[in-house]
């Protein structure tokens, strides 16, 4: 009686083992393959796998910038930006100084258009006569240079005062089709071009406006734009 009772009261663990054995005996895999799978699972080491995974991750993360590296790079970039801004400011200051030097060097010069002369020698004689006869100014012309494009000549006077006197009296030429202007720098010519463009756009927008370019001034129906 006792043996039969113990056989009927089988433990849950034993039942599970019996079920596994039945499953392995009825599986489609051969018994040899089952044993090899079990043998491989016994040989597998989680600790070894974890160590290899950590090593691989360490190698990959070594190439990734750390927070300290990013901070250092950001600081260096800001330093380069500041240095670049200082260099730009210095370059602009040098440009302004060169512009002033160029202006001063051009003060004795006047650009004249509308002369009939074909050579610089003839142009110097013709313009000297115009200054004497029409402007009542005895001016000493040092050099004469023909502008490559057009019929303009650049006259360099001995002093800037002589050129200023001729420029101030140019209105006496009236409708002679002779035009006298200062010898402008490249920057001044660019400003003048932009101002004329703006004046043309304003005139197209409102034909009633009388627009011309000169020093900054604003009157009722006349807009004056500055070149300086």
C-alpha cells in the first residue's frame, strides 16, 4: 500500500522532468543534435560574453568626444570667433585710413569731360585757357592724364587750393557741355552710383519729386542724397 501511494503522489519536479524527457523523445531533432545543443549551452559563459561586450563598447566609446572635450572645442571656437572679429575690425580701420590717404592724394585732381582735344598736351592747353578766360582763374596744371574710357581727362594742379577754386567756379561754364568734377575714390564712386540708383527709383515711384544728389539736406519737394 505504501509503495502504491508513493507512486501516485509524484512530486511536481519529477513530473516536469518526465514531461521534458517525453518532449525530447518525440522531437523532430535527432538525439545526437539534442545532446550537442545541451552541451553547447553548458559551455556558454555569460561572464565571458559580458566581458567581451564591455571591451567592445569601451573601444567604441574611446572615439566619442567626452563632455570635457566638447567644452574645450566650444571655448576654442569662441576664441577664434573673437580673434576673427578683431581682425575684421583692424582691417576695416586700415581700409578707412587708406581711404583717407587716397582722398587727400586726389584733392589736387579734377576730372574734366567735354574737351575737344585729342591729346593730353592739347587738353592741358585747352583747359588752362578755359580757366583763364571763362573762370577768371590762373591755375598751374602739373600733370594731365587721359582716362582710358571716354573723353575725360584728369588734371593735377600744383595745390589742392587751385583745384578747389576751379571747382567752385565751374558754374560759370553754363551750357558749354564741359563738366568738372572731383577725382573720386573707388568707394566714393560706388556710393555715388548707389545714390543715383536710389534717386532714379524714387523718381519712378513719384514723378513729382525733384531729386538730385548732394550733401544730406531735405526740403519741401526736393530730396537731396549725400555722397559722403
